């Protein structure tokens, strides 16, 4: 399994526009989510802008922001 290429930083002298970073998703306790690796889960706790504690049934995981592999349902 290979890792995706690293995101390149934008140079201030570049003639190209900087890549737009999507805003982090706002999660609340009780929201249902799906994760690429862990599957379906429910949010148990949220540390604003830092992480979310999610119960995936068999395990509880602390998912760091910006929740790249997680989608709110």
C-alpha cells in the first residue's frame, strides 16, 4: 500500500494561485459519521478544531481534524 503524495506548500513568489483548503467539518455530539477505515460510527465528544472521539461499535477512536477520511451523514 502506498501513501498519497505529500501536499506541496505554496511559494509566495509563485505565479499560480494557492490551493484552497476546505474548512473543517463542524461535528456535534450524536452526529452519525462514516470513516474510510473504521466504517459507520457516532460522535461521542468533540474538541473544537482539534479532534473528535467517535464510537465505531467495536472500537472508539480519536480522529484528528480536518477529518480527511471521515464524512458526516
